[in-house]
């Protein structure tokens, strides 16, 4: 139940007093503006640095310094098993078994690798459905994937665009297109949340519809993991990948995460591009011919664990675990609803919130579409110590991440818009 919102600083501060997650703000470094912490609503792009990361990096530097190659087997976090340290928390975040998740590389690389495992086009079944206006990297990945198989992207890729007069998609519309594509459909590759509109899709219903026509359901969860709790295992999702530098606060270019459903990971015959990190540690150092994959998601690991690229994630997951993703989501729903309430009080600037009003169809982010003056307004916000981002042609994305943003931050943001326009 959401409280009756009021457009006042007292109300915002009162909400912060009652917020069980309020103290988590102190665990993060904030960029400074006029010697004050900035209001940071850009966690959908790059999460803030947990204060604990520096010491965690120092620990691994010391292991390297003192144990050198011995660090693979000894020290506080033997590197040989580094992925294992991340699995319990990742599994909790996406609703998976620990055997279904792992971390490696980065998001787009992992999308390529997973799609190469799951996309097996035939003469009759080769189509891929994705949302129109997907994140460009995903568009390029799918386009080059189908070309790799000698197919024409125009024939092979079906993009679902909003209906006339709409900014977002309806689940019925998506399901209808899946059903109509029928046996020609090989795979659905959807963003879990569209990065531009902020719409969160109904992954469970999309997966069920996809399976009904005998196709594979894969998702890019870049904007979802650490933002909205998921149940990938129970929803029967085939595979998913995400990055760790947005809502997971693991740092720029941090290691990517992925999920592969149990029914696939136990199948050693699943096609994949392999490397020595994907086979059993007991076999790995025999250096023998013939790849025998691990029968869990790590069976897709290829290269030596990139330890320094995982340290930030390990440190950050510790914090997220304490905060609990369900508690974070509850706060996030209230915080974003408060933002929406305040924005709707502004009558001197004209904009449209293109993110769905339904809380079940959005995460932390609201996307504001300005027909005019978007750049102006964005600049004014930056000048006043509010960090949000701008996306052409006129969208300002505002994402109060619940771990380190407060109701007072949201109120201050509103006040700046109210007083300057
Ligand atoms: C952030 C994001 C990416 C970025 O991919 P990288 O390979 O990590 O650079 C890709 N897809 C989506 C949907 C994103 O939101």
C-alpha cells in the first residue's frame, strides 16, 4: 500500500525516516556538486561505487603480490573458484538455482555466445522476434547472428513496434505476434526492460507463448537485474544475460552475468563455443583432448576467471544481499510512484511520461518525453547537481535507484524543475 503523497519536503523526509533501507546510502560514494553529494538518478546507466570496493581490490592485489600463481588456490578468495562466490547472490536476484547462473565476459559477448547455443535455424524455422527500438548493441548482435547463418535480417527478424498512437507494447500484442509466427519462430530475444521507454515486459507470459509454438525464449536483463526480482527458473526462461554495471553497481565494464535453464545445462551435448574454464577443474589441468563441459551454467565459461573484473560485483552483491531485492523493490515502487506524483504537479513545463503507469510494467526508471526544450531542461538539472541522462530525440531518463536514492532526493529534483521553469 502506498501512502497518500504530499508535495512537501517534510513529507519526503518523513518517508526517509521510515525507510528501512535509508542507511544504505552511506555505503556508496557520490559524485560531488558544489561540495554536496549530487542527486544521482543515473543508476540505470552506471551504478555508484560501493565504498567497500577499494579494499576488495586491494585484497586481490595483495594476494597477487604475496602469493602470485598461488592465488589460484590460496588466499582469502582463491581465484580458481571466483565465479562460485557470485552464484548464490546472482541466483537469488534472478530466481534461479545456483547451477543455472554464472558470470563471464560482458553482456553483448554473452548474448552472442548464448544465441549461438540456442539459435539453430532450419529452412522452415528461423525467425527471431525482438522489440522494435531495442538497445542498439542487441540489434547489432541479432542482425549479425542471422547474417552469420547466411540469412537476410529483413526475412529473419520480426520487430514489434507500438501500435498507432502508443508508446509501449501490450502483452496481448506480443503474444499475438508470437502465435501468428508459429512454427516459423526459432527464438524470442527481448529486452526485459526497454532501456528507452522503461517498460518492463511480462517475461513469464512471453516465455509460455514462445514455448507453445516450440521456440526458445531468451532475454536481455541489463535493466532488470538488481531492479526487479525475477523467477527465471519457474518461468521456464531458456536463457538470459545481463550486465553488472547498471543496477548491480559493479563498476564500468564489469563482468556480465547469465542464466541458462537447468534443463539445458545438464545436457552436455548442448552446442556451444568452449574453452578450458568450461570443463571440470579436475579435468582442466590434465590438458587432455576432448571437451567435457561442466553440467551447470559454468559449462559455458571459456577463459580464465577475470578476477579484477569480478571484485566490484562480489563487493556490491554483498550489499544487495543485505538490502534484499524484495525490500529494494518495495521501496523502489514507492520512490518511483512519488516521483510520478510530483511530476504530475508541474504545470508550467510540458512533457509526457512514456513509461507505463502500471507498477508491474516498470522498474525504477521513468522516461520523460519533452516535445521541446529537453536539452535545456537537462542542462539546467545538471547545473543544479542532478545527474540524469538524455536520449535523442527528447527523452530524459530518471531512475531513482532504491539502494542510494531517497524521497528527499526525489523532492529536490521536483523543486528544481518547479523553481526553474
Ligand atoms: C546496457 C545495455 C547493453 C550494453 O552491453 P555491453 O555489452 O555491456 O556494452 C546491451 N543491451 C542492453 C539492453 C543494455 O541495456
